[in-house]
C-alpha cells in the first residue's frame, strides 16, 4: 500500500497496564510489580474508504486498539498516525444500552457532537440535521422526542450510528457494534453500515470476534493473538488461503451450511496469561505445527515471507 493512500497507520504500537497488587501486599508477600501487555508491537495501515477488521478471541487486545486509535488510551510505545482531521474520527461502541444517556432524549443525544464541534449551529439547523440523520439510519424524525428506553437494541445502535455521523466523520472505529444484538438484527445494522460507507466514503476500523460478521464487512483482516497481529491479509485471501495455524483454527469454528456435519477440529488449549506469556511464539503451546524454534524465538511479520502478511516460522518454512 502506498502510504499516501492510508488514512491511519499504527507503528510498533504498544499498550501496557500495571496490574500489580497494592504496595503493602507486595511488600508483605514479596511480590514484584506485574505488567500486562495488552498490545505488543502492532503495525497496520488502513486505506481510505476501506474496512480493516481486527479479529481474535476475547482478551487478545482488539478493544484496546480501538481505544488507542480514538485517544481513550495513550500508547505506552509506538505511534498512531492519523492522516485526516481528528475531529472527523468517531466511535460506535459495543453496547447500545450503555452507550446512550438514558436521561437525554434522542434528539439531544444526536445533536451533542454538533453542539461540541460546531457551536455556532442554530437551533433550527440542529433540529433539521437531527431529523436528516434519523432518516438516514432508518428511523423517524418523531423519534427525536423519545428516550432510549423506548427503543430495541437494534434501534439504539442505529441512534448510536446517527450520533457518530453527526460530526460528518471520515473514519469510524466500530468496537463489536453488533455483538449485543440478535442475529437477524445484526444483519440489518451491518447492511446499514455498508450502505453508509458507500454513500459517504467512510473508512472503518471494525473490531469483532465473529468471522462471519467480518466476512461481510471487511476488505482486509488482521488476526490478533495475545496482543500481537499474527496475520493480515485481504479478506478473500485469508478465507481461501490462511497462512497462520491460529487463523486456520479460527476458520474451523465457522459453521458451513453446505457441509453441516463436516469433521471440525476443536480449538485446543486456552489462551495463556498476557501477564506471563510463553517464550518464543505465544501460540506455540496450542499450535499443531510448533517446533523447537517456535519455543525460543518470537516470529515477526517479515516482508520476505508472504509479503509480510504472517508472523509464523512454520509458514516461513512452508510447512503445512
């Protein structure tokens, strides 16, 4: 990718959390400080108008990246370079029940970004913009006078999307935006997001644990494991020719309606603690292809190996 095409770049991005016991406990029990590496040297770029999806199991660091990108967390190392207007970056949160103020009417919720970013906007223009946004996300202007409790989960997420659109964004960070919704409602919200992307030229960073959702939304997919990106590929390539053993294991979990009774291998083992990750490749305790080098040396995404798309010694040696 030409760097001028990228709207956002993450370079050696890190985020560490101090999870040590209280000072007195450490003194009495003679315990050292403990650090959790939630994000551990992550690199990626997102092209304008495209969707990069980050997938992985719970606790792998996906949502931490979302908060780093939006500035809710400061990086512990590395950098995020946003090639655009920071005021035109917005976020859609996971829980539509917790992300809307229950004491505010919908009209006020949607208008709040405009009041903040464009305080000169008149009350008449604010009302007209709120009505327009409600129509855009498939709701009625009359809904502006209601409170969030009057809406279903899918409708609340549409309100959240309208709020995100109020500031005329060019880049949206979507942190598991449909995971709290029923499957039928998920499809409606995802289709709406795809349509909005086409209509307004939006760029998405889409966080999800659900590969079926990602398959519908993404142009490129980054697979995370224990704070690191182990594989990043265009969507079609990743689903057709996954390079990392962990990616293959994730793909095995997707139901296939054409072969519902196929012999699927369950994902073995548990994710190690990010406080004390394994030496070498952090996936090696669960990897069917692990060998001695994996246990002592940490793989990196090497430009000479599959164009830098995978961090895996087995893939590097073209082991199957």
